[in-house]
C-alpha cells in the first residue's frame, strides 16, 4: 500500500501542475516519450507509457485533435503509422516540464545524496523484481 500511496500522491501533484497547461499526466508522458523517440508506433508508445494499446488509441485520438501529435505513414511499411510530436505539442511539453520538474526535484530533494542514491537503487530493484526494464 505504501508504494500505491506514493504513486497516487505524485499523480495528484502532477495532475494539478499540468491542469493549467491543459495536459493530463498520461498526455505528458506520451509527449515526453514522443520527444525522446520520434516516429515510434502506437504500440511502442503504449508499452513506454504502461497503458493498453486500446487506451493509447483513445489518448492519441484526443492528442491529435488538440494538435499535439501527428501521424504519418512509415516510409517502408505502408501499414504502419509513425507518431510525431508537433510544434504545438513541443510547446505544451515545454510548459509542462517547467511545472513537473520542480515536483520531481522536490521529491528527491528530501533525501541526502546518499539516501537519494539508495532510494533510486531500491526503486530499480523493485522494478527488476517484477521483470521490469
């Protein structure tokens, strides 16, 4: 329960910070990943965002309507659509990062450098225990 409570506290804080920018936490993560990996597919993005392909399709439709992303045909695979962040999406991501980064810094700022390193190591071990990346 402690991990779930920590996750919920982080999501609440990020949701509140992202609301003025007009993004949800899911949209923020998707834009972040698209900025890191331009041209990825919806399936790859769904895995990166830890959501089902069906949930990702709903999210992408909304993001496309908002002008945050664009889809285009893969140059060699005509049945594959690539996803790209648009300039509107980049601006939204930039504004969102200005609001989210301080939250993440605040979380890790409560630890000494030694405790921070240990905490990050514990989180990685936690993820690995479930076969995570």
